C-alpha cells in the first residue's frame, strides 16, 4: 500500500494509516530531518549539513495525530510543506509509537519510535539535548549496531566531548566527537556536563588542536589490559564502533567495523568544508601494518560507504602496497632518463621556508647533547700520540678563523640547515597530532642518521624515507620489492650500503664486510639507538636533524676546516698523524701545499674509558665548534653547518646551500609530479609513512655526513655495553621490533 489510494481522495484516516503502516513511508520518517527548519544544503554536494535546529514548541499543545496526518500529506505531495509541523511531528513520533503499542500491541516497522510507558517522559518534559537525541534516532533509523554502550559512555566521560573537528580524536556511532585536545588531564580545566572547560579566569590554551595520541587510553574504564597499546585502541573501536579521526587527514577503522550514517555524514561534511582530501584506512584485525587505503578528493557518504563495505573484502591484494610500489616504479622509470630530463621541482612545495619559519620552532629540547660527547680521562694523552691536543691548545685562535669564514653565512639557509621546524609544521598540517609529528621527526632523523655515513645528503634523504615507508608496510629495509627485485641489493635509485659480507657486487666481487647502513639499522633494531660513545657523529646528527641544536655534528668537513684554519695560523703545525702517509713528506717540505680536501686522515680515534671503548677524539673538535658558536652567538649545530660552507672551498665541498627542510620540500614536489597528485597530497602520504621520496637529480649533494670514511671503522669498534631498554609510547614497527623509545625528550638516544 502506498501513502495514498490510487482511486479516491485521501481522508485523514487514510493518510494516517498509510503513514504508520506502509513500510516504505514509515522507514522514510528517518529522513524527515532534511525537511526541517535551518537545514543547509551544500550546492556542490549531495550531503546535507545540519546546524542547530529551531525547535517547535514541544508537547501536546495540538493534536499529535493531526500533525502526523499533515506530515503524511506533505510527504505525499498533497499538502504544502510546513517545516514547523514536520519538526513537531518528529518530536511527537515517540508518543505516537507508545500510544499505538499500548492500544494494539504493535509498533510501526522501520522507525525507532520508543514507548510512552514505564516512566518514559513526554517531549514537553525533555531537555534540548534529549530532544536532539530523539531527532537523531529518527534521522538515522536501523543503526542499532550492537555496541558496548557502557564502554562508549566511559570514553565520553573520560575524554569529554567537543564540537571542533580540529580537537576530535574519535567519532562515536551516535556522532559524538571525543575531545583529544588534552583538556581532560591538563591543569586549568574542569568538567562541566559532558565537556572539559577552562576554570573561571583561566585561558583555553589547548583549544583548537588535537594533542593526544589515539593510544593514550591508559585510565579509560572498561578496557582490557593488552600486550600492546594498539590492543586497547582496537577494543575501543571494535566494541563501540568508534572511528579513529585525524583532522585534515582522514579516518581509520578496523576491517569489518560497522560505521553509522551519523559518523559518515559528520566526517564527509568536515572534509568538504575544509577542502582537504579524505583518506580512509581499513586496518586489519590485530593491528597489522598493511591497511587498505583510499583517498577521496571530493568525498561523499555513498562513496566512502561503498569503499568501507567493499574495499577491505574485494579490493585486489597486491604483494606490495600500492603507493610504495608506484613510487618505486616511477623512480626506476626516471633513472632511465638523462638527469637533465628527469622531473625537477616546480616550486609548488608545502612548507613555509621563510627565515621566520626556521626560527619560530616551538618544540623544546631540554637535553644538552654536549654532555653526551665521549671524552678522554682527564690527565691521559689523547689517542694517536696526542695528535688532537694541538686543537685543544690553539682552540681560541682556530675558532676566530672559523668565525671569520662563517660570518657571511649568518641568516642564510646555511645557518638554518638543521632547523627542521618547517618539516614539523608540515607534518602537523598533514593531520598528525603533536605527538605523532614528534615521533615522525625522531624516526626520520634516526633513519637519516643510520643511512648517512659516506652518503651525500640527497640520496641520504631518499634512503631514510624508503626505510620508513618499508617499515610501515612491514617490509625489511634490505628486501628489494621494486623493479630491481632479484637483480640487485637496492631498490633502483635508492642506494644504501646494506650488503652482507660475501655478497657479490655488480662488479662480480664479494663484499669484504657488512654495509655500514645495515649495521646501524640493525643496531637500531636491537637497542633502539646508535651508541653515542662509539658513534657520536651519527648519534649527534640524528638529534640535530630532529631539532636539538645543542651540539655540533663533527664530520669530515668539520675536521678538515679546523685543520686548514690551524695551518693558516701556523703553517706546518698539523701533526703528521692527521696527514695521510703519502702526503707527509710533501707537507713537511712545503706546508703551503696543504690541501684539506685530499690530504687529511680524518678517522677519529678511540680509547678505553672505564672499560668501554669511546671515540674520544670527537670531543676536541666538538668543543672547538661550540666555542665558535659562542663567538657567533648561534647554536653549536648552526656553527658547524655554517662552517661547512665557510670553509667549503678549501675542504672540497661543492654543494648548494639548502636546508634539510628545503631539500625534503623539493622532493615532495618532485614525488607529487611523478604520482600525478598535489604536493599537499604527496606530503600527507610521506608523513603517513606510505611513500619514499624521489630525487631532484640536478641538485648538488649537501654534506649530511658527506664522503665520510669514518663510520664503518667506528661502528666495527662498537662495544655494545649499554643494553638498556627504552620504553615509550611509540614503536617503529619492524625496524625497532619490541624495543620502545624513551618517553622523555631526545637525550641522544636514537
């Protein structure tokens, strides 16, 4: 039966009977809300966006059956639409259902009408929030998805709720947004109703931003204690239907999880309003590392719903995650072209690289890295017949020369080489929380440092991004999965020193030792850090790149520059231990022939300190650049990077002056072009650890840990004495295994 008889004019009883009995029309009552007052329809979308409603006066102020009949006529197109009447009808629907149930023992099908019995209050007795709940029950019928209501309420009580998408960490099945701004455990806030608000006279200093990680569920009642923090997240999502929400980035659900219309409409509306693409991840049960993902440039409820229902089960399963495989393919194709014909930066980056952006970094690093520098026991001679003592004895004069050379670099990107605040800001804009962005910076700097020995900065950056993308995909860093699989040790265009001893090289010769990059990455896997006593350079470099500038990275150019300054002050004063044997006679006879780029033996030596072998020759050079920094009024890391270019003409540095942030920004640009997406989309993929970066082949190599020959011997001398396990909130899957980070500020651990 339809709403109206085909052959006669409808009577009031016909209309009412049709409204209440017809399955199609009764179910349609769940869609009444689009007809109500203050409904705003986006002209470019098929999704209605609902603002605060102007509610008709509730209660029995008029005959509810009359309103139901009129509404039925409106739906049938026989009565002019009156939003006020339809609003009132929706509010009175629970009452009608209760009356019918009491008199007939039956209830209409499809709609959630409730029962006006057993203490059930009439609409006139309900608060505004209760009325909204009734409206939502009618707006979204058939959404009893068997959730754990007690746990869902516990989560709302724990975090409080918010209306701001930027503060949202989870969206519950009833559309409630959980407030992950951090107000729930911060000082200066109190609970009022279902929200945390500033105490009287206190600022809302956490407003407008999600600062809490999804895994921070430590005290949420109703969660079982699991082995991993992901266990708690999965339980919350599985039992309550909560959707993990990343502002301006996307959502994540568990395979098989049911999503309500309320959730989808809120999510789609958010992303249509802010103009960002919506990425939907469907994670496998158990928190596996491979997710089925899709990015919607213009999301719709129907499109997202279809992907969620079909994507996890019917999407093709590739041996290699799509985005990672696509980048490896594109990189291999680019390698077939002459360098001048390969993709170049278009200038469409995502980072603010102004001088102001470099210096406004709001992150705080309390650890003084100089305190971690390995030093010789006081009173004992430095190694190699005390050759570095000349640096100690002439430190002030050498520092003055280095200052004069570096002064012209003040305020340039040379000074800001290690200022990675723009990278952190870009990660935040890509949707990462403060904690997630901080973890990304730490993990990237670790991978960057581990793949840095004897590697120019540009391929160093690419290798680090590949290690992170493979790690996130559950692929060992030394497993070749791209076009070069079965033909070489590395992915095409991503050269790393990851050979095993005995591996046959492309020249047909067996490797005599395991690659330094593999050794360092394996050390990260075992202990979660690079040993700062035996490898102070990559350990310090990692923390510099992360943003802690309190100590200099002493690489080959820093050593060469210092010795060149010494020879300028005192020709012939460089100890023979720093001169390669084949040049010693030449230097002894003519100190003016000294060439810092070719003649220096810059492998720093170690000594036993307290039963542990430590690279104690590092300290004199670190102290020198610290003194240089004091004279310039900059940080030690800045002094060292300025020293690269201040002495570069003498030390063999042939590089463009670009910061790490600019280099990454350009590679995001090039990668975006290769994938046919915007730089913003490529940045989001990069910060989500889905893709490695591609190259800008014409850019000259920056120093990183350039042409550095010391890393391998340093690592082979590793004593491995510090076996502490570091616990913290984030685990770098695959790379770190079960070892967790320290929950503190950097502190030199990697």
